[in-house]
C-alpha cells in the first residue's frame, strides 16, 4: 500500500501543478489535467478505504489519512471544474466514507478502553482520531459524539 499511496500522491501533485501552470493560457488543457487529477485523487481515496477486504492488503493509519486528503482534493476539483452531478455525488460519498472510517476508529478505541481502562495505546488512538476529525466539516460535532460515548461507556 505505501507504494500505491506514494505513486498516487506523485500523480496528484504533478496534475495539480501542471493544471495550475497552464490554467491562465489554456483552460481546456487545464480542465483535462484536473479531470485526470480528480480521477487519481478519487482512486487513492477508494484504495485506502477499508472495506474491500483484499487479501494481503493492509491499510495503515497513514494510508487512511492520505486517502481522506485525496477525497477532499477530488471533491474540490469536481466542484471547481464542474465535472457533473454524478461525479460530485460520488466524491461526497467517498469523503463521507472516509469520515466514517475515522468515527469507527474512535469507537473501536472506546471499546478497547472499556475492556481495559489502562490501555494507553487505545487512549492515544482515541486522541489521534479526534485530532484528525478537527479538520473535517462538522468535526467538532463528531468529536462531541465520541466524547459523550466515551463518558457514557467508561463511567
């Protein structure tokens, strides 16, 4: 997975830079570059979303963060270059799916803490999820949900 993430990030960074470089002089070429960059971003978000259950594929926390960032890029490009309602809805779905993964990680840490309140790794994991959520739309709302759930189950 690290090689896939690195290659996709390189393609995304190249596409963004190349598209920006030609945007003023050739809007059509910039749009084509951004469409391909959106595709690379969406695919990276898809590849890093747990749930495919592919044998031998391990998606680490760093991969999840890269996928979430890629989902945001795909959505931003889809909106900026008016790439159509279907692509827009899929990008919203992918970003939502990435956020759900963060919430699931938070709830998983709460379960681990319920089993052992001394599990420092789980406590650290819980705090890391909250840090990641701060950057999300409605992030504070989700953090409040997690904090309330933790209070209720760890009394």
